[in-house]
């Protein structure tokens, strides 16, 4: 084998190694740079979220809520705790009234919320979450009591 061919083969080997390394690195990197994307809708016209049970990795979660009903108003509110906190936030939200989208001024018990959406509308929010189990609900009057709630598990 002459010197020129040997350099040429060595060059091919180096380029192949770089290509393999680049592909391997891309596959190992976190997809999309971090945020978990979650999509929630209403179960059609029913006063329920679909899905009602969500799972995410710790860190940034981008949640998109679509009001899939035709006429009902809904929101999606993530609370700092379980059912007991959700019940409290429901009371506070209803008290805040329609003009405030049923979101209380005091957000001590709220991690994140969408705005109040008309039928067919969507809203996206990003929230940073730590490991744990969190309840979410719709604070439109009567909806939480009717079962418009769910659970986000972060692990
Ligand atoms: Cu609702």
C-alpha cells in the first residue's frame, strides 16, 4: 500500500469516527432540550379532563389545555398539593368570579393555571415541577364538584 492511499484510508476512518460520535451524542442528549410536553383536553362536553392522570419528569413542563366543549367555559389549575388543597382552591377560585377567570388574587395554593377558556380555545403554560403528586382542577363553579379534576405525578 502506498503512502497516499494509507493517508486516504486514515482520513475515511477519522470522518467515520466523527460521524458515529456525533450520532451517538445526539441520541443521548435530552430530547428537545428539557421541557416535558403534556396535552390535556376536556372529555368532549363532559365535566372531565382527558387524560385525568398525567406523568412528567422533574423540571419544566409545558402544558397545553384545550377546551374541547362547544359552549362550556373551563380552566386548568395546578395546585400545591392533593385533594384537600384542590378543594380550597376551588372555593377561592369560585369566589374570585368570572371577571378574574375564577383565579384568586392570592395564588399561595396555586402552582400554575391557564386562563378561562371558551369552547374550542387552547392555552399553554410552562411550570417547573419537583417530584411529588399534585392535583389539578377546573375552578368554574360546579365543575370540580362534578369531577373535573386530575392528578399530575412528577418522578
Ligand atoms: Cu370546567
